[in-house]
C-alpha cells in the first residue's frame, strides 16, 4: 500500500526481476526466454528490472549482451522499466543500455517516469558510485502519482527521503550461498544482513529485495533459490469503527 496513491486509481501488479547475469553458466538466452514466458503468464501490469544484466567483470563479458534479446517478449500494459547494476558498469554500460533499448525497455539513470498511477524513480547503481538520490527524487517530485523507487542495491535506502515509502531492489542474491546455522556467506551490502533478502520494513518505509535469477562468480546457489516478485500496489484501506 502506498500512502500517496491517487484517488480512484486501480491497483497495479509489478513484477520485479533482478540479477539476470547473462553469460554465466546459469543463465543463457534459452533460460531467459523461459523466464519471460513465466512472467507473461503472471500477467503483471508493469515489469521492473533491477540491474546486473551481465555476468563477469571485464568489458569482454559484455559480448553476452545479445542474450538479453528475449526481454523484448515481456508483455505488460505499463511497460518494462530498468536500472543498471555494478556488473553492467564493470563490463560495458553503453552496450547493455543499447541492448535494453532495442528490447523496448525504458532505462532510467537517476531519472523518473510516470506509468499509470505510479511515478517510478530509477536510481543509478550505488556500488559503483553512479547513484544520485537528489536528482532522482527531484525528477520524481516533478511528476504526480504514487512514488516507487527502483534501484540495483538496497543500500540506496539509506538516503531515501521520508516521502518515498517503497523501494524495489536486487544485488544481494539473498546471499546466493546460505549455509545452515551460519547463514549467508556474503550479502554484497555494506549493512550486512539488514537488507539481505525479502521484505524489510522500517517505520513507514518498505524495501523489497529480490534474490535475483542468475548467479555471480560461482554458477550455483545453495539455500537462496532464484526468484522473482509480484508486488501488488494500491491505496491504503481506511478502517472505521461503527
């Protein structure tokens, strides 16, 4: 529920996907094609992609970018909106951006766009220092609608102003390898396990951190299965005592 939801606007179902990491042993074009079909079968109103489209750390790894072509098959009335992640910047952000554009994906870099009743702010990648929260928030406040922040890393939450109630993110892979009793070996967040995975509520603010669909470094997961999220957004329900 978003407190600034426009009066009379219908609920919106948002599909959150992150960390595809194409070019790794765990994600290729064929698997991404199957994922796109699974997303379409859920009939979301809007799809958001929270970065790290590419696996690897070097510019040559961006040769895998054409494997993102199946994203063109995503079907959502309000379209598909994305931000880049650290692996995209470590490889070739311009090539990733061009590939997303060809797939019909709207890429936001510290910008905002209005889709239906939502104002989506896309904050650029925090781990590589490309995030500009002030610019993103200013762009959001210039549009009317319920505010939703999309970013790659949930660490951006630390600078999110109070009038933005919801952020959707990825990056952590929910640990990717989570051992019994010991927990996640590494969360890729400077806050440790605070924003490691799932739904985190802090006062009026909610952060949803997806586990992602691909893998990084090691091509397997343990105790942190891949996922995508369906987030149903609507106006808060008013309750009265009779």
